[in-house]
């Protein structure tokens, strides 16, 4: 007889975190190696990422670190959050030049698709005014960011602007990548908050759980593609 213990065991196996990027059948051989399937998965993943970020913004309890910064700039300049996010991505790509980081098709798609879908989500998703509903929406956003990250990085078409900055600084400074990420995200949260961006419990939840969300999603993807 199918028991709750059996169900728990199945879920535990499928949701076991993965420690590496899964090698999927659609993974490219280069950052400009395009195919229809690869493009569909990449664009879908980036679109879901933008909607995940929008869920965090509309949770009204605190954005992800980079969206705190983007919202702060948006409120100071009058730009929409989407345009603010796009210009931040462009500025980061300029920083790639002295760091000698190579971009790919996925890098450029990241800079365009995420701001577009982020703004679309902010325009159409309801802003939460209750704390419990805000937490639920923030957690849904973190889960969606994890799923979408696993999707687009599995294509192998180049890192997003922010991830590329992190890895480039890691390679140049030899500082541990976790510390580089912490320094970058702490800096953008502080700057964004000073400019008027919304930082709070949602920001803390994102910092605590997004890594695990990505790892679980990579594990599920790895197991699916092995079938």
C-alpha cells in the first residue's frame, strides 16, 4: 500500500540538492552555439526569472538584492523598474571589459528578457498588503528564481551580467566566490536601500534560500534528463 512515508521518500529523492550544473541534452558546445530547443529553454528560463523577481517585488516585504538597487534607482530617476534593471545590466557589462570576462548569447538575452518580464510582472501582479500573503508570494518568487536559474544556466550560453561580474572578480582577486557574492550583494542592498529601494524580510529570505532553491532545481533537472 502506498504510504505517506513512501511519498516522503520519493519527494526527498527528487528534491535532493545537486552540487553542480547538470549536463543536459540541450547544453551548448559554446556561448554562441544556438538551436531552437536551446533558445526556447533559455528564453523561458529568463522569463520565469523575471516573473520570480516580480513576485518578490510585489510581495511588498523586501526585494532580492539587485532589485532593491534597481528599485532605488527607479525611485530616484523616475525610470520604470524594468528600464532601471536594464541600465544596471548594461553598466555591469561595461565593467566586464577591464576584467576580460567573455559574454555569450545568454548574457545579452539575460540583460534584455529579465527586465522586460520583471516589469510585466510588476505591472500585472497584485501588490500584497498582508504580511502572510507577502511571505507566501516571496517564497513562490524564490522557488521560481531557483527553477528558472537551473533552466537557463543548463543551456551553457554564457552567464548573466551579475553572475559574470561575480566570477570575474573571483578569478581576478582569488577571493572565495561566496565572499565575493556576499560583498557584491551586501553593497547593492545598502546602496539600493539608501536610494529608497525596498529591503526587508523578503531580502533576507532570498539570501537564505535562493541557493538551495537553485540546487534543488538543478537536482530535479539532472534526474529528469537522465530518464
